[in-house]
C-alpha cells in the first residue's frame, strides 16, 4: 500500500498530556465542536448518536421502574428560585436571565432552568391533592444551563443535556427507597451499557445538592487518576414540598406534606466513556453505546465481487440489528483501519478476495490491539453479536481492575496526599467535620467523593484531625 | 351498577363551542396543563407519550432518508440574527433575550433560538470546505421559543418542541429534491401514523418562512373547518449560505456557494390529532401514537379468577408489543369505560366471568361508537394488532372524506367567502399578487394555505381581482 494517503492521527500522548489528548480526541473524531458562544458545545452526529444510545437504554430502565416522561417550561420565574433558600444560594449566581422579548422588557425576569425542581414543584402543588395522587413518578429529558468559568466539552459546559427525575411520595421511607433505587439503576446502567464500574455512596453535607436533605452519587475513575461524578440521586425530604406548599389529604383524613426525590445524569456520561476507555490510539467505545458497532472495510475493492460481498455482509449484519458502517470510499484500507480505530469502533470486519474464497471475514477487535481472527461468513451476525458482549465484558473488567488498583486505604494526610498524587481514591475515615474537608482540599486539591454504603471501618481516627472518626469515605481529585 | 361513582365528562359540545371543547379535552384528559408563565404549557405524561410516539416513528423516517441527529446551542448571539435581512425582520420582535448571567451583564446579548438556521450556518461555514463534505444532512430535536400574543396548548405557545432538519447541497437541483422529499416524508408520516390526510403544496411569497426562497407546507382540515399548517419544508437557495459565507471547493477547483434546506414539525401535530379525530365523547387517538392502545377492564372483578385472567391477558398483549393499560382500580367498570373513551384509547377489552367461560374477550372500538364484538382469547394479540390497523384505516378514511367534503372549487369572492364560512378550503385561481391575498384576508379572515403541485387550472381568472390567473391555490381560515 505504497500510494496510501497518510493517515494523520495527530492526537497528544495520553499519558504525557491527558487534557490535550482529550481535546484532540473529542474534536478529531467528530464528537463535538466548540459553539460560537463561550462555554457552549455543538454535539456533532457522532457524539449525539452516543447520547441517543444512552437515552434509549436508560429511558427503558426509567420506565421499567414505573416512571413516565413529561416536559416542563424551560423559563422559570425568578421568584420561584427564591422560595428554597439553599437552592437560590446554589444556583442564582450561575443562571442565564431573560429580561426582554423583542424590544419589550418583561415585568418579571425569567431564568433558563439550571434544573427544574422549582417549576415542577409549582405544578405538583396543583396536581397533588390526595394520597390517591401519590406517588408521582415523572422524568424529563431536557437541556439546562449553568454558567461555568472553565469549560470542557461534555464535562462542563454552560448548556448540557440531561434527564431529571422528580418524584413525590407519601412517606419518608418511600422517598428514601426511590432515591437509592434510582442510584442503583444508574450504577447498573453504567456497568451493563457503558462498561464503567461505579463507586456508589452518599455525598457529605458540603458536597450535596443545593436544597437536598441527602445526595447520593456514582463516581468513576478516569484514565488520569481523577474521579468523575457521573450521576446523582437526591432525597429532598420535605424541603421543596414545604417551600412550594405541596400537601395531600391522607387516608386518615388529615393534610400532610409529602416527601420528594430527584435524580439525574447528563451528557457528561459521554466524557466518562471517553476518559475511562480511551487509549493511545484514540476512542474505544463500549459496544452498546457505539454509534457504529461494526465497520466493514473491503480490501482490494477493485477486485471482482469484493464490494458486492462487503455490501451483502453489511446488509445481513444490519438485518440482525447491528449498527454497521460499510466504507466504500476511495480511501485506502489502511487509512480506513486507522480511522475506525481512532473513532473507537468496537469491531472491524475486513472482506478481501482471500476471505471470500475461504468463506470467512477477518475480524479485528478495538479493545485488544493487534488481535486478528477470522470468522465464518455463515452465521457472522450471531458470532459478532456474541463478540460484542465479550468486548463489553472485557472493557468492563479492564476498567474494574483499574478502579481497584486505584483505591488505596489511607490513614493520615501524608498517605492521602500520596494517594491522590498517584491518581488514586483515598479510602479513609473522617470525623464528619466540614473543616477537615476544607483542609484536605486546600492542602492537596482533593474533595470528598462519597461515603460507601458498606461502612465497615478502615480505622478509627479522622484522616485529617485525628479525632474519633464517624464515616468511611473516598477522597480524590475530581473533574 | 347502581352504586357507581358518577363519571363527569364535563366537556363542552364539540359542535357548539369547539374552542371550549378543545380546552376541556386537553386539560381533562391530562394531556397538558398551563405553565406558570404566560403562554407556556406543561406537557403532562399522557400528552408527552404521544410526542414520544411521534418522535420515534418520525425519527426512523428521518434516518432512513440519510439524516443524522445533532445538537446545537440554544442561545444564539444576537448578531447572528442580523445577518439575513428577512430572517431578522421575521423573528426579532418575538425572541426571548438573555442579557445577564447571575448579576453580571453580558457583553453581547443572546437570544433563545426561535429556530436554528443562524447558529447552524455559523458551524456549517466551518465544517463545509470541499465537495466531499456535501451533502450535509443533519436534524435536531429541540425546544424553541417565540413570543405569542394569543396562545393555545399545542397550537401556539411561546415554547414548543420540534425537529428541524438543516441540509447543505452542492446544487440547486439537489436542494429542491431534498425540500420536496422531506415534505413527502411528512405527508406519508401523517397518513400512516397520525391517520391525517394532508394537502401538500407551495406557500405564497407572503406566507413563506422568513429567509426562505420557497416554502412548502402540509395543511390539514380540522373539525371546525379551519386549516392547520402542520409542517413546513423550505428551500433556502443560497440566501443563508451567502449571509454566513459558506463555500466549498468543487471538483472543478473553483469555490462555490452551496444550497440549503430546512424542514420541521412540532408538538402542534398533537393539536392536529386532537382536532381531526376528536368527537363529542372526547379524544379519539390514532392507534400508532396512542400512549395506551388497549385498555383492559375486568368486569365483576371480585369474582374468582377475573382479575387474574385480566392480568394474564394484559401480559400476553404486552409481550406481543402492544401498549396496554390494565385497570384494577376500585372504580366501577362503567366509570372506566367512560374514562378510556374520553382519553381516546383505541380499543377497550372487557374481561368478565362470562367471557372467561366462553374463552373470549369483549372488545369495544373507540372509533365506531357502540360497536361491541367478542374475540377469542386464543390469538387475541394477533387479532387486536390487526384490529388496530383496521381502526387506523377507518380513522384515516373518515378524515379523508371530511377533507374532500370540505374542498370547494370557487370562482369569485362571494363563493370564496361562503366556502370559508362553511368551513371549507376554497380551491381557486389567483393572479399571484399579494394585494389580492390581503384583500381576501381583510374581507373574510382567510389566508392562502398553499398551491398544490397539480396545477391543472380550475378557472382562468383571479378569485379576487378578476385578472388573468397564474396559480391554483387553497384559501381557508386557519389556526
């Protein structure tokens, strides 16, 4: 292939300059582009297709747990934000504010939703009247906006896409059960669809959502040793219900204040996928979210029957439900190999004259570099379907091994600092005092991630102040 | 059923007060509620599920014609609007404007997208460099905002949901082909999914989209004799490409300006469904968008085996891919019958002791009032699947008959006025002069709807001025 147009990967070294690697990969594989306004992104078709695959598979789980989707207005009267004191404190500085329509000033300014608790609660106050109206189990897929000083595509942008569940329950127990149930839905989804293992647990007071009684999170370990909060589930207790005067007539004939939850994941999950699975060759996409699962590349395309066979194979694979890209462009096979490798396509299928003669296809996995096998054309859809599951499992296992390697039990500040410097979660004990979280953040730029449900102690003293410890907790540097 | 809790339909008479009937139906069936801000709506789960069904089936068609989805920022720099003169004139008065973030004033004001041509063209100017980059075939599902003075849920609200396709082509011919192709996709979708016949044709200069070279529309006839524009497809020619300096290097080595299209449908389609198919008993939903296709109602539920059989039947129907609501609540069967009738569920299945004895279910169609049949439980999923298609066909046929009855060929202003007073499209000839459109609007509040592709004349003089006619055209009162 001497005449081959040279493929220019042009991606920074993943181990030497991870932030540059990330930027190179997201731009050069066509996932995303920068929008014209500061801090915005354009999600290009290759990136948006990942989001569509996330959406459809997560939406199924959200519905299977009894929730329905709805849509609430994007602009929220400013006065609504003021009703819950912690909420306004958390969000007011970063909301985009609409003050006019055309040339006309608005009587009350409106904010672009940074999240929808307030406007949704204003409707729930109307809809919830009796115990018969409970539980309310509603989810919304929407765009939201929060101004950010430093932004990165998918990880932190002023506008992003997400889903936000908002539920109302008769009792505190039910609300807590819902909060944990949805956290577990996220963790299961991350495992079985994104091939990402998550640390689940409760956030500290300092790190919880503005207005929540308790926040729980899923946290994942990125390639560079930083943690990424990938989803949250909040138990609001009665805070918003009181602020918005939501009440229901219970079976016993008395009026009661219900309990609420909310939970969400965002386009940030795409960032997690990139940073967990990516490698020196570019993206490596988990099969169940990959826009293209199989790239079919004809080799010696000019030879009789090759292009036709490649078409036929592609059609068969598509008919079996696989997402297939058949590349008949005039780029060289080598160029195409590089292209689909950089774009993280899980499987490449090569069809050449010799393959056709032997009734096979040459199959190359993205997750195990350099491993080439042949598979019979007969039954190829079934064997590739099985292979995609195998690839998924292998990617999950690699990610899990990396996570486990990067959890280090530590007892004091020196050990913790060494752990975060080494790109690890420090699993340690904490007294529960916010001052210790602040001290740790100041000393080593690490934050508390969450407190795992398994609270079996790994010591008895606080990692920071040395006083009696109350909680087992993860600290890490984080996005 | 003497103890039956009385069902209160409480919906205005569809023939006496259609606007009130519409409001009653959309609120009381739980499709929608008014948002807290003027002109906004909350799409409740029952309404949003219709939108999800529209989305998934239209999205398949958009993808099958080669388009991919993407997502562009919602806030557009105000300066972008100014670049295309007609576009800014059309949209500037109704845009919601963001002037600050938190307490900080923005250097340049931003507008909430009323449509996305400008921001998308700003990106296309970057992405389109060579003939190899063409065609660009991108679609976006998003929310948009346009201030409206008088609003009605689904038909006209300040915020609505839609899809907007935005394509770029090397030649004028390709752009025109795309424009018509997508118009036809909408018409086919309306027929086969919404059971609504559409009049397709070209808009006049006066009624075209702000910035388009030519606009085409699908128009449907509502129950009250008014037309509803249900979707549009625009050929932009080179207008936006020139305004945004989009250029490509063609095969012949010269730089050329490409041609563009855009096309969209909105949540307004839900309004069309309601107003085409609804009747004196409430909603009547076409099977392929109905959130619930089959309501299973046990009769004499307290009797042994009835509830269990209803559950078993429901499970079987669900397993076959039908959308089923099993109602085991303690409301009376009569109450449930009324409820699902008002909510427009296409098929009600009653399971009572006698049915079980006979191995059948009692089946009631929503579209043919009062028609009860029995179907064997054995093979019920298959027979109901076939029945849903039959219902769809019957609903389409009824709507088509109504449309045909309401198209009247007219020759002069008196005939046209009588036609629109009778709730008809006036199909007539027009000289092409905007003054005549204005005169017709002033005299009888009717507007030109579109000029059908079949231009076989129905006369030779303009309906208004009597001069030589150029175009065959539909006029009607419209939403």
